[in-house]
C-alpha cells in the first residue's frame, strides 16, 4: 500500500515536493501548503486509494523553530485499512491555510477547534468561529506562550 | 374592557410582544420563526450541550450546537505533566466507561515508548474494555429510553451496571474512575475467584438484556418515536466523521477491532452488528447487539487467559514492583527517576486509535524525548458525532431532537476535552 | 410564611412551629441536579435501586429550579458554565441549600488550568462539601444527611419573606452561633 501511494502521488503531482517519513509503522507525508487542496482531493477520489475518513485536523506549536506551526491531518482509508498523516509547515507571520472542509465534512469542526486553540486561520471555511472559548476571548490557549493557569481577568466570573 | 374580536387579535399580540419602544415591524407575528435555546442545563441533553434551534412552529429549520461548557484544558495540562500522571485524567474523558480510555492511552504511550505489555496484562485489558463497553451501552440505551419516555429500562440498566461496577471495585480498587492501566501493564492482578464471579454475572446477563428488549421492541410508542427519525446515509455518515455504533447503524461494517487489530482481538470470535437503515432505531439495535457480543468476548477472554505477570520488567520505562522498591537499591532509583522525571520515550510522534464504546478514540502524542509530551491531541468520538446533529435534525420536530441526541449518545467530557 | 413569622416572634409556639417546619423541610428535600460531568453519573447512581435516594425523601429530581430546594453541583464548573449555574441558582426560591459534590467543585480538583473555576464558593454560597473524585454514592447520601441536620437546626424567621427582599438572593447567615 505504501509503494502504491508513493507511485500514484509521484505520477499525479510532478511539480510538488513530497517527503515521506516512516516511524512506528506509520507513514507521514510532508508537503507544501499550496498543494494541500489538490492532494487531498486526489487522495479522496482516486479509486485505488480512497481515503474517505478524515479522522482529525490539528496543529503543533514548535515555539522556537522558524516555521512555528505544523498543521497535521490524519486520514484513513476504510477499504485498504491504511492510515496516513499529512503535515504542512506554517510560518508565524502568515499562519493561514486552505480549508479542506469542502473535501471532508468531518474536518469542519476540527479546523474550528484548531483555529480556537492555535490561531491558524483556514481560508474558505464556511463558518470559522471559536469552538470552546467564548467569542470575545482574546488569546489562543494552546500556544506555548499562554500560561497554564490562564490570564487573570480574561474570562469573567459571576458575582457572589 | 375592550372586547377582542377576530380582526384585532393579531395586531394586539404584536403590540404586546414588541412593547412601546421597538423598531421592529412585523407583518404577521404568527408566521415568523423562533430561535429556541436548549440550554446547557437540560434534562435531555446528555451533559452540558447547548443547542440553538431555529424553529418554524414545531419544525426545526436549523440547529447550531455550542460546546465549551466543560472545556477543562486537557491538552494544555498534558503538556505539563508526565505520561504516568496523565492516566487519571484519561478516566474523565468518556466518563461512562473509564477503563476503556485507560486502555487506549496506555496503548498509545506504549507504542511511542516501544514496549509491549505481557500477554496476561493484555487479556486483562481486553476484559476491562469489554466490561466498560457493556457499562456504556447500558447507560446509552437506558438514557435513550428515558428521554423517549420509558423510565423503567433506565433503572434496570443501572441495576446491571451496578453489578459491573462492583467488579471494577474488586479489580481496580475504585468503582468508577479506575486509573487501572499503567505504562507496561496493569496495576494489579485479577484472581480466579473474580473471574468465576464474572462468568456467573454474564450467565444471568443475557436474560436481563432479553427482558429489556421485550419491554422496548414491542412497544409501539418507542418504535414509532424512533423509526425513520434522524436518517443518515452511508456516504454522509463516513463523510461527516461518524465512527462506532452510529456508523455501523448506517450500513458500514467498520470496527477498529477488526480493521487495525490491537491487543488480542484478532484471536477472538465475535460478530460486528450492522444495520442499514441509519435511523435512531437502528442505532439502538446496534448497541443492544453489541452488548451480547461483548458478553461473548468476555467468555472467550476468561477461557483463554494465560498465566504470567501483569507488569513488564523494563526498569527504565516501567515502574518496578513495590516490594522490590522497598528492599532493593536500583529499583528505588528507577522508581524515583520515573516518577519525577517521567519515562523518556524516543523523539517522534504516534497516533493510536482504539474502538471505544462511542466510536474511535485516538491519541496523537508528539514527543521531544522529555518526560512530558510536547503535544497531546485527543481525537474524541463524541466531538465528531455531535458535528452531525445539525445535519440530522433538519426538518424534524422538536421532540425528535431529543430522540436524535439520545441515539447519537454524546458525552461532553470527551467532546469538550 | 407570613402567619408563621407572626406566630414565632417569641413564646411557647416558637420551638414547636420551628420543629414542625424544619421536620417537614428536611424530610422532603427535593434536589436540583446540576449534573455537569463525571460526578453526575454518581448522582444518577444515587438514584438507582442500589443506593436509593428516594428513601431520604428526595424522590423527585426535578430539573426545573423553581421546584427545588437543594442544588447538587456535580461536575467541573468552567468559567463559561459558571454563569449558567449562577443563573439557575438565582431562580431557585428560598430556602435553598447547595452541596458542592466532588473535588472539582470544592476547589477545582485535579484541574489546575485556565478554564476551570477553582472552587464554586467563589460565586455560590456552599453549605456542604462532599469530598471524592467522584464521591461514592454513600458519601453523597452522607452529605444529604448533613444538609438534613442543618435544616433541622434552622428557625423559620431565618428566611426573610420573598416579597420584602424582592429578588435579593444574598444568602442568609445560617451559622450555628446565632442559636
């Protein structure tokens, strides 16, 4: 399955740079953010691959690296029983990426949650709002500079 | 008092509603839509789920769920505590079946650290995971029946669940939030007495499920209230991210215990119940059938249970035994290092998913080689399941909303993390 | 309440009417289950046939605040939820009591994070704290019995007339030193 995947991707996208990493029996695919929408559409629709279940969309904050964020997609193919992990590196200054919710509806809320926790905007998302924190919350909790105990006064408490 | 005739009723209602100072003009107040708040505190939403419904009379046009009322900051806390310290937190994710979450987390960390628990520990984990599945489905069926109006089934389900919780009490030490698994095994052994008692329980359990089904399956009100309500097709279900019993009720025979086997599930003989209608009744049937399948698996697990130890003997990654810590020097040092600085897995990341009673629970752990994870993401099944609610309630009545939410069986503890 | 307060100003009737009123109140405490997370499941277990709470008089767990006297806050209260809990508490008529069930409500529990209120006594007046994570059902029944004891020691004139105070829900001082 891994060989089939690599061949098909190389044949279909000749201009895109792919980087395959294998660790702990899992395959990770790193690519550039401009290609993400086309690659995901291909992975879902191709007859031999059919990655139809989008399990998760999340992000990692590396804090000190130049490319600060990495957006991670976990997709699963039910027919081939194969899981693939896609990764895209993002810079702090332009942390926005195309939304894949037009390809998998399951990514809709996961991207909203990533926006809430990390501040990464997803372009062309149908409904980009905060997920867990109240709408007027000003920070993004899972970024490394946000303290664990929170910033006092950022969320109001009712009076006694 | 002025007599209200047919002609001036409508304007008077509008007047009374708007009050003196308002800049809204409506042509006919009774033809408009209403926004109803099924707030976080509600007897029929399973936990603190807020649903904002846009209604036209009694028909729902649109629905927006709002989460975050139970957001406890698990992922941020996980970045600050060691892998072993996080085990009690995983209990509180899907808080109806805590041992299942413990098993999921322990498997993910063991995959990262590159260790495998001994076979007896794996069988015990399977036993607990299936008992937890039974607990969860009993509450799910009971709560669905209670929401629809059949209160007796809820109490019968809880009565059976109390017997299972007694087993958890004996095995794990706590009846509810167990924190039983450890990295590298389980905390303590299961005696043969307990296993005999579990078999006795299973033997009388099948009749109890039959009793509950007899109450519900022939009940016209129950069936008519759930049949044809909240239908989702096969492709839509996969697309929207359903996993678990909800997906199997739409005709997709997908179970992670068969697709990506973990523990020793590939040696167990059990069926995966699949129904094709995709409505609330099908979801209830899937859960009832899974109760029977879990009973079958437990019988096989207890039959095939091997002898051996329950914790791996790998001093750098697994806590040593207490008797040796108190008497020997190296074990004391290793215990000190593991508890204070954590097991240090290699640099890398891992995503491991298991079949929880609600769906697919996945842990995505990124490690930089330190004692605490750099990032932990919990892929909770209820989060993805609740995402489907706006799709399912479109065009249904308000009372169907209650039945739909009950059949999807969300748990806010894991949806909100 | 008007007739009782006139009768219990002083004199022989005081203790008898007080005893009668508090006996009636303590044996029919109707809880309002504010079930938020895991402790709510243990609260459901208190209602099941094994640890029956109906034998203590708490037969009905009404989900509407207008008909309840006791609010059992079961589960972690986050900042977003705190406003909801306070709103529901304000809607309960006097006399009312609060049980803080579990470690999360007493002091934030094991969640020392940015979104969890470290103890509901920051915005609610709590009468009894039940410890545990989650407290066993017997522990919750013990908390209920302590509330019953507390009610038994109250006097009728401790509760001001609702109409006089409007919707002022400042909690009355039920400290034992007044007796």
